[in-house]
């Protein structure tokens, strides 16, 4: 059975519309992916910059601590000896 000219034309039009919809969806997905990638890249670069600043500050703090004059710590009384002395005094 042969299709009429109008049916063939209608099917052709329908297929073309389907292809246009599919192409539009594909392009929209590409745009969304590009935007997502750009946002994630910006976040990653910001985090790397912050991490670099923290590392530099930590290095500067360590260097300053090395340069600072050291003070003598109070002599330790030794934990066991203190407890024994306290027990003897009680």
C-alpha cells in the first residue's frame, strides 16, 4: 500500500521537528556542562589560592618562631616525684 503525498510530507515534517528538538536539547546540555565546568574551575582556583595563602602564612609563622629568642622554661618537677612528695606531706 502506497502512502499518500500528504502523509509522506507530514512524516518528513515530524522527523525534521524531532531533529530540531533533539539538536536544541543537545546544545542546551552542552551549555549547561560548560557553565558547570566554569563554575567548578573557579571554585577550584579560589580554593588553591586560599590554600597557598594559608601555607605561606604557616611558613612565615614557623620562620618567625625560629627567629624569636627562646625563653627558658620553668624546671619540671617530675610527675612521680611531685605525687610522692605530696603523698608524704599528707
